[in-house]
C-alpha cells in the first residue's frame, strides 16, 4: 500500500482547512495498491494549479499489519 498525500490552497474556510503563513490550505490523501498507481496519481496532481505539495509514502506502523512493509 502507498499513500498519496497532498495539500491544496483553498479560497474559503471549510471545516478541515487551516491557515499557514496567511494562506488557507486543506489536506487530502488516497491509498493505492501499487507504487505505479501512486506515481500516476502524483503526476495527475502535479498538473493542478491549486496543489501546494504532494508526497508518496508508506505506512510504517498500523493496526492493519498487512499494510506495513517488513523492512523500512
């Protein structure tokens, strides 16, 4: 499992938004089964103007052990 996590700039305050350096942001994430899917999602997000940052990561600890890599 891979997680794609991204932050967008938003124009108005919503429940999950926060202020950083005077700008409004909101965080998002999606789980993918393969690294290739994560890379494709990453590439699609890079094309959007309101995306501030994007990260691909993997769980290192979870109550769902099958989501965790054996060696980090």
